[in-house]
C-alpha cells in the first residue's frame, strides 16, 4: 500500500509539473502592444454592435481593446503572441485604409455568402491562418462575421477572385472532418484519474 501511495503521489506530481509548465509557456508567450489609430477609423474597427472587432479577435487569436476615452488618435491595446499581434495590426491597418482603397478601386465587387455557424472556425483557421492564406492566394479581401446560427463571409475583389474564394470555401466546408485532430480536456477526481491511467501509467 505504501509503495502504491508513493507511486500515485509521484504520478500526480509529474502531471502537475507538466501542466504548470504548459501554462507558464502560454503566459510567457502572451504580451500586450498599444497602437495609435485615427479617431475617425474607430467606427470601422468596432463595426455595428462590436461585430467587426470581435471578428478581428477570432481571425487573429488576440484580444483587442479600445482604450477610453477615445480621441484622435485613439489607443488600441492588442494582447496575444507576437505573431498574432502582427496579424491583428495588419488587419486593423486595412480597416483604417478601407475607405481610401474602396474609393480608388471601383472595379472591385463585394459578394456575401451565408454559411452554417459550425463552418466559421474552419474558414478562419487557427489564429486566422486559413483565411489569411485564402486572401494571399486570391488577392481578395475576406471578412467573416457571426450572426446567430449563420456566419456571413464577405468577399471583396474582381469576379475571378470572388469565384476562386467561393470555390475554396466550398472545399473547406465540404471536407470531411472525421480524421481531424480534436483535443478535449476533462477534470476528473484523482481516484478516477488513477483508475483510468493505472499505477505508474500502465
């Protein structure tokens, strides 16, 4: 019994150390950067009901906060990894320049398609990787917004670019998800954990 107790305590200790190390890595990887944004662009960054800024957070894997009181310029705090912050700054810069680019590029069209909300994560990808890749390949601008049970994808570009993006999105949505990786974490009482893992992990 004493030997079994020692093994269980050692197993719990090792598990706790690994968990703390993982959490520590995540905390160390996260930082906050503050940028200045023209006051007139804040509405475009926030969007109606805050939908645009929430979409930016989902696409980049960051937390974005507008520092109040707002002024000109207005400060925006972006929290996340260095890579995710860089993506967020790029997308915010696009929003700032949105009016100018729209007025200077009248050949662009905008088409919006509605998809099941369950497809939104696949289209955006981890920290926005999938949607950024689509934009780079197509040259189109893509925005994804959540609206209840439906997500709306707005595609801005010429007819060829829009057609390409729609085709790629259809492939993503129709791709079987049975073999995709999925991780789920359960909180278990120690006695259940030991029962499942076995003494010494056997």
